[in-house]
C-alpha cells in the first residue's frame, strides 16, 4: 500500500533503496548523507531489508566495494558527502568504464577547508567527467522517486552506467517533508531485478580492467560515448513510465515554471528551486515576467532540452551552488554548459551566473529579487557579467535591499 | 512581502532529552497539521546531540499558507520558546529574537517567579507556563537517529514531550490540546500537562 | 585587482587559519551544559588535588595564595567525577538554579 509519510531526504533515500531491493550496501559515515546509512543499518538489523551491509574503511573502499558487488551481480548501493566524495575519486572511472550500474547517494556538503556541513554541489560535480549519470532532487519525494528511477535507467542494457542520486545536504536531507512511499509490489513491477551481461562467476572467469595499449584507448572510451548517446531516450521512457505508474508529473530533463511567457528566468538545480518559485510568484505580482527552469540531470547534460527551455527568455540567471575556480565564467559549472547548449540558437539569450548558496548559505527571497533586477537591467542594456558573486559585487549589493 | 510564520524553538539537553525534544516538534506539527496548518518540524543542524547535557535546539514553523522560506538554519524570531530542563535559563539568551508578547513554557517544579528571576529580558514575554513534565511522564529511551534524518522508532509523545506540548496548547492558538491528544502516545500526560500547567501572565 | 567588495561581516582570515587557543577557548563555553554543580566544603578539603587530576575539563585548580581549590563556572559540565573521586567527601552536588551566580548567558550556543 502506498503510504503518506513525513520524512527527511535521508530517510526517503533509505526507504527507496529498500523498496528497490538493494542487495549490497556499502557504508562509511560522513555528514549529512550518513543518516541514509544509519536508517538502512536499522532496516537490515531488524530484518526489514535482506541485504549485505558492509562498512568500508573509507570512502575509497566504500565505492570499490559497491562496484565490486555490482560486478558480482548484486544491486549495490553506496553514498557519501563532501570530501568523502572526492576521496573516492579514483573509483569512479573504473565503475563507469566497467559498465557497473551501482548507485551512489550524494547529500551535498561543501569541500574543506575548513569544516562546513552546509550544502554545495562542488563535491560530486567534480566527478562529472567520469561517466556516471548525475542529477539533483529538490524534495524528499523526488529523492525517493529518483533513487528508483535511476536504477532502472542505469541497469538498462543499453546504458549500464552507475548513477549519482544527489540532494542538497541539510536543506533536503535533514528537513522533513510530506511524501508518498509506494507499494512494494508496484515498485517491483516498475523495477525488474538486476541482471548484468557478464557477472563474476567462478565457472566462467573474466578479466576486469586488463592492460591495453594506447591505440585501443579510444575504442574503450567510445563505448561510454555510445551509452550517453542512448541515455536521453532511456531517461524519457523511464520517467514517462514512472509518472504513469505512480501519478507523478516529472519532466524528464527541465522542470519549467511560468516559462512560457517569461522574459527572464532563474536556471538552477536542487532545492533552491522551491524558493525560486515563490520568488517568481511575488515578482509576477509586480509585473515582472520571470520563470524558473530546474535542471534535473547534470549528466547527461540535456543539451537539446536546455536550449529549448532557455530560448524562451531574453536573459538567464544561472544560480550556481558550485564553484569552478578559474573556469571560463570565473563562477560555476552550469553556466558554461548552458552557454554551450545555446551556442547554435539564432537568438541566444544572455546567460549570466549568480554565485549563491555557497558553503550552504541560505538563498533568500530577497536575493532572488536582486537577481531579477540584475537580469532585467541586462535585458535593457543588452549585456551582463559572466558571473556575479552574490555577497561581493557592487551591482548586486546595490540592488539588494 | 514577508510571510506570517509562527516560529517555535524548543531547547533540550543532549543525549537524554534529544528524542523528547524532537517528539515535541512532531507533536506540535502533527497537531497543527490536523488543524489545517502548513508545518515544518526539524532539529537544529549544528547542535549535535551526542554529548550529555549540551543545549540543543529543535524547531517548528507553522503557517496558514505554504511556507516560502523553507530552508533556514535557525528560527530567528520564535514566538513560543519551550525549555525541557529549567537550568537552561542560566546558560543562554533563550528569548533572543522573540517579538514582543511571546510565550515561554518550562519543565520545572519551581514557581514562575523563580524562573523569571534568571531572565533579564522577560519584558518580551506575554506569559510564562510552568509544568512539572518530568513528574508527569517517565524517562524514555535514548534515540538520536532522528537528528540525522532518521525515522522515529519509539512512539511519538511518550515522555516529557507530551505534558509539555499539552501545556503549550494553553498559550498557542496554532494547535489544540484535543489534536495533541490525538497524535500523542501518552495521552494522559498531555491532558495532565494541560490541566496542571501554571500560566502566569506578565 | 579583484572587483570584489568584501563586507566587514564577511571578512575571514586567509585560508581560514585561526590562532589556536592556549589556556582556554572562549568560543566554546560549556558551562551551560551542566544541570548541577559541585560545591566544596573548604574546611573538609585536604587539597589532595584529586579533583584537579580527574576533572576532564580542568575546572579545578589550587590557588597558591589562599591554598584553596577554585572552581571554573565557565567550563564545568557537571559530570560529577570530582564528587565521585574526592576521598574527603567535601564535594556535594547541588542543582544549578540554587545559585544566582555562575550565569553564562550565551547569545548563541557557539
């Protein structure tokens, strides 16, 4: 029976992993994702979930265990936050290149220095080139839904890629919200058991990661490129099926709010989109035609869907809750990719970025109003900076009242 | 353009009262939800509860409309402050940020006057409520998984949270004692907390 | 020359490196963790220094001039190990609200 509950994002992820019938859970504590593993250990201990619960000696071990289990034929689940994610960096490419579709739950945390539990997307964004599927949830409900959908996307034989199922640390992972947990049978119908074309089997030994010569390098890499060519179609299938099976209304790639007649928009991923929509409601009452476009997948970056969505407006403010020091916009990672997605449009919108929420700072309604002012000004003047760091720029400090 | 959100801050002591502090937020939120309010209930992210005696904060936010600024780290302007151990009055400015005319609910065997003697900014209060919650409900188990996002195992509202939230219903119009009784596990204690609480108007 | 304006309240030391505390850490007052405090009977005290040795927070020290034990209200967490370890039984446990002094009153927990 579907059940309405009041759960945090951590609990949502744990119960989704349970409903997805994960078989091997590889854990190591780090705030804020740690609540997921605490809850799963409770479920395994009291017999509600039949799974192997393993403690790695660090995040590097943790992810190695996960993809090893995946290679052995088990649906594997792991997770981390902040510097834990970067500690396991060596393991991401072998998992993706070996086509092992384990899932890693990420509850974002700012990277050191110093010690900051607050949410920042930089931790897992730094692994975005490794060949994993990656996307952000904005609420505990979406964390639950994404966990189940991502397994079906990743385990599809056309894809076979591991997935990062991400949520904002604290904002989504620790503040509970109302959500619906689905009936186990319905989830089983949606998500078939894991099966991999070549699992580790003593009767049919295989080699993972043998030595090759450089002239075979591109042949190995193109396999993942092929998978990423196919993945958008698979994502559309899976999201459409999930919406139908469970009565949801997700857009596969870009979740649009009041975009159709908008002149400017906020473009972002994760929980702050919820505040952005309320800001839009207030700004619209003042006659400002603003919308919100929320990115649901960072990898694959949905180039076509983003171009279509952003082409509706004259100016886009990308709210970057991640940093790319020295990058082309001297800001974050989403704006450069958005600009590239819009490169071939006849009428490219102005795309600027707002460095907001860094370190886990709250992004207030007033900040969204200041951003809207900067965007409206840019439509009039025809230009904008590459990036605005919210607390530290004259233009923003002036509009921030 | 600021929304009306009724903020509650609950102070509890680490390890032994962490679960009851969190249950107090759940009792208020669930009771207010039955009354049609939009609710948030969660633990302060920085106040780690695994240290005996450390002051912890738990928060509730209630509103007639969907809450817009959902992502906050603290309640800056609590209208209702609840302290689960009376010695907390000496250790912190518990009324910090309270708008004029707020309420304080205290778990104590002492009189309101004795408690108020330790609060220099008591002029912010419209009333103080004293209830001997520890006398009305037994000690409960220790479980701080909920502070890391976990799901409550023990029945909500079995210990001191029950009479304290019952007492709070006397001064808070966002939830009724009837609804608190409905959602709490120790229903007697809720009612006794409501009935025996001493409310002193200031 | 960077275009950024750093407001006063957002100035932090370079690389987030701070001077380390030497004798005490006023940024982490823990006196408000206790619900009761140890009270000493100086007549019965033999200055054996057990309380000084056993206190995990170094809240007892001997004042050389008065030759009496001095208690630190700012950091004592009320663990009562000193009461337990005192061989002269000169320490007793009393509820914190019995004392108008020793108020820590932090604006925020830390």
